[in-house]
C-alpha cells in the first residue's frame, strides 16, 4: 500500500563536501565494457566533474505516541536509484510502525521523484500489517525505469508480534501514473524461520526477474543439513504472475557459508553474482584469530536457454585478503563489495584489506567475461587517499562499467574517517574523479555511505547515512550527487 507525499523535501546544501577532483591514473591495464543494447550516455556528460555540493534529503518527523519517540530511526540504511536516476528509494528498516509491541523495526521505504527543483516525495511504503522486527527495507532495488520496486523484509512472516525472526519476504511494488501499489509478495518455497530471506534483493532492468538472498537458510547437501549455508531464490514474471524459477546454492554448501549475503544481477536477468560471506562471526577462531580454511567467495552464475542457473566462475579471498567482496561484520546497510555491469560482462570486486601498491590497505580488481569464461584483468584501482585502513567494502558500478563509486576508510582517530571515492574510465584508463566525505563533526557516527547507488549512465549517485543529523533531523539522511550541469 502507499501513502502519497504532499510536498517537497527541503534540501540542505553543505559546501565543500567534495575534497578534490583529481586525475590520477590508477590502472595497470584495460577493462573496457562491451557496448550495451541501449544508447551509450554522452561522453561529455558521463566524464563531467562531480558537483561538490550534494542534495541532502531527510524524512519528515513522525511522532510515535506509544513510545513518546520519533517513528523515524535510521533513514538511509539502504538506497536505490533507478537506471535513469529520476527515482530514488530510501529505506528505514528500524522505523517505528508497528501497532503492537514491539513497535520498532517494522520498517518503511520512501520513494522520491527528481523534479526541476529537487526531490519530491512520491510515496511512503510500509508492510500491509506492520509488526515489530519485520525489517521492511532490509534492502531495496529499482528497475531501470523506476516503475518496479522490490523491498526485502528479512524477518517478516509471523502472524503476531514476536522478537523471534520469521522466514522473511520480498514485496514487489508497481508504479502506475505516479501511484504505487503492491503487486506481489514473494516467499521462499522452502521457507525457514530466521533464514533472512529478503536481506538482499535485486531486480532486472525490465523488472521481470528478481533475485532474493536467504543467507541463513539451512541447505541439504549429500544427505546432511548444512546450517546457515544460504541460498538465493530467483523469480520470473510470466503472463503477469511471479513464479519461483530456481533456488540457487553454492556448488558445495557448508555450514555458515552465508551464501546470499550479497547479490548483483545483470540488466537482462541472466547473470548473477553472489557473495558467500564465509568469514563471519560463526566461523572465526576467536582464540587464535582468523578463519581457518575459510575465505569469502564471489560466485558467478549464468542462466541457460532452458532456464537453469549454472556456476560460470568463482573468485576467492584468502587469509591475507579478508572480507573479499564485502564484510559480514556489518549486519545492516549495503553488503556488496562487488558489482556487475548491466551486460553482465564486467565485474568489480573489492578486497578492502589487501595490501595496495601505495602501502595502504584496500584494492578493487576488475574482471571480464569473454564468451563464457571469466578472467581477471590487469586493472587494479586504489584511491589517492593516504593512511587508508580499508577500501572497497562497498562498491557500485554504472551500467556500462565505466564509472565506479566505492567506500574507503581513513586512519584518522579512534574510529577512522569514512570517504566515498569515484572513478571513471576514460580512453581505457581509469582515473579518480571525486573524493567525498561527510560534513558532520564526527563522521563515523553518521553511518556515512553505509549504502551506495549509481545511475545507469554514471551521472548520478546517492549514498545513505543512517544516523546523520541536521538541524531538523537526527535519524539519518540520503546524499545525492550529480555531474556538473555545465557539461550536460
């Protein structure tokens, strides 16, 4: 169901957020993307410098009478842009919306349209029977046109309020003439309580293929149950109805693989990248340190002409490169330290703690698929940001694979300093084109860049900061950046 917004969100401008627009080459090879079926964005626009001043959106205050607190809690926990950059979804999974105790964590998602004067609230969506701990907004995904929205609710599923976790679900919404309505409710065919179905969601460009992660699902392998091995469910819309196509699992599931912790889907819905976050709290050796014989793995799957999904490649981290492809130690916000181009032929994977050539931590490597074989390229991206503690734990890539935005953390104080770094590929060379930081006095406390999203053209990107404070808000914000208009 939807509630229409009544006006415009006031924009707050912070001067000097972009620290630099540098042109340093960070490449040792090439990784150009194949042409896509849609027109390529104008080079002058895609290569234009980023505006240094973001539009900052916050949700309007809502009072929650039973608790005498704000309903708003962590707005910006997840964000998603449509392919054309004109529609933005912002999630607040901790939103106080339940009518019975426990009220917190029922969740809400706000949908905005870009207009000439900024962003206009189009709808605020909540689950039809809001209950505490639904976590509606665990993840969000938009189709290219922005007319199909998928919302994960990883704990939804109980008929009465409970602090126990339900099996989870994914809500599908459709926009017609500016009005959002729920089109479907997706659930796993082998639903299990606490499987976190809906923790991660992805949708194809046309909005007709949906992938949903259930990283804590128990999976049978060779007659034995593998606890929290994880699965990914793929749904396809045919003849106006959604149907489960396949439950995808790792080739050799093991307990605590957490397969499905992160997801990426190509534009045509035929290439799927999945993170198995094997290096997690349940596999860590707390006495000796590390994760014995465990390394995060990014799997690539291709859907054949007959509809079956098959493994086409897998890339693993190592003891010296922990949290390869994303970390499992941040349970909320974006999980993906990797991304696919729209044609499913370019892959970027972050290794946030790998030793970089500049002596700091973190690299992003580029991979290419030629015919049916995935191979690493010689391209290794590192930012011009000294004293880094990490780089690449969150990554987003444009549709043509020529613009990339990633999270970095600088060693500055007890808790570090969060940054976002933008790169563009120009004439087969990758260059750093933007470096952004939170304007807050204590940036790490804002959750700055806990989620990232980039438009198809690479001309717009947004980030969430789930605890960012302004003069009128203390419950989070969404930062929106765009290329400079002078070059458009």
